[in-house]
């Protein structure tokens, strides 16, 4: 098995798929479940999930995906695999700028602000906090989900271009 034309592209696919899947799960189940819950529970659950996501399992996917796809693009370019390298380079840009940096610039600050909130005992006060947080957070999550999905698609197209 060749490192440049097989291992790195497949590792890129695995990383990009894991990142997309992580964001996608928030779209199609987690946030809908939290929105349906008591807002006090939703706030506490979101605070707990945000606190737990900074771990050794998630970090290599979140930070590593654009690194792996970038290395793959570079190695494919050096191996005279220009069309494939271009797709991996595009995937790197999309994932780095529109998934990772968007998360760091928007979703993480929103999460950090929510972490500072003391969960009120009054359900209406909690509902106001949750409604000020959830719709905006979900919009940005849907955007990073779509862009990481686009990056995953680009990786797949890149793999199909490898000769």
C-alpha cells in the first residue's frame, strides 16, 4: 500500500468523515432533543457536553483534519497527482476556514458564554436564556456541518482522481 496514494487519502477521508459526523449529530438529534427538554436541563446538558468535548479523542479530528488533508494535498502534488492534490487542497481550505475557524470564532465563544450562566430555577428565565442561545448556535452549527460535509465530498472526489 502506497503512503501517498492510498494511506494518506484514506486517513483524510476518515478524519473528514469523523468531523462531519460529529457536527451532523448535533444537527439531527442533539439540539432537537435539547430544544424539546426543560430549558434548565438543556442549559445544564449543553454546559456539560461543551465541557467534555475538549478531550484526546475529539482534538485529533478537530485540529488534525485540515493538517492531514493538507499533508495529503502536498504529498499528492509532489507525486505528480495534480488533480487529486487540488481537491485535497480545496478540502483543506474549506475545512480549516469554514469548519474549524468558524467553530473557534463563533461556536466556542457562545459555548464559553453559556458556561458562565448560572442555571435559574425559574423555568421562564431558563427558557429566555436557552432561546437566546440555541437558534443562533444551531445556525452556525448547520453552516459548519454543511462546510465540513463539502470538505468530505472534496476528499472523496480527490480520492477518485488518484491514479
